[in-house]
């Protein structure tokens, strides 16, 4: 999982970080978490989203599912980007995994994507609703 965040500046007092971390969900000491939050709060999330979607079909699926869920949680623009990047089918496959943590990441990522009106038809046609109801 070689992600390059060199184009995102990090600062302990970053307004973007503090605004996006309202829920306290991200540990303030984690460099990876800060980078994820800054990607969420800036326009520099496209490359990260593409990498995370690719990682959904690798051994890094747990981390990728969690990071996509968080990116979709706080920024509506990321919800559209994530859906358009092809993440819906791999996220749906997480729901069918035997690992409860993977299931949670898949369900909550799909929920966050569904908050965007533009994604509703794509989610419905992909079978996400049916699978969520069956779970």
C-alpha cells in the first residue's frame, strides 16, 4: 500500500483537520489519519480514491474500505467521486465477507455513498439495497 501524500501539507493546527475531525473519530497522533483527513478536506482526494478502490480487491481491503468510508462520510464531493471510481461493486462484496469488520466498512461506506442523490440509482441498480436488506 504505497500511497504518496507528499503533495498534502501536514500541520498540527490545520483547520482542515480540525473541521473534518469533528466526531473525534480520527486519532490526532496518526500521520496516516491526518493525511486521510487532509485529502478529505482538500481537492486532492482523486488519486487517493483511485488507489483505495484498487486496494479493495487486494490484501489491503480492510484498510481501504475503512478509508473510503471515512472519505465519503464528511465530504459530499467525495461520495460522487468514490461511486464514479467503480467502488460500489467491491464495497458490496465486503458486505458478504465473513469478517464482521469488513462487513461494517462495506455497509457504512454504502450508507455514506447513498447520502448523495446522484448515487442512488447506481446503488439501486448494483443490488446494494437488496443485499443490505438480506443481511
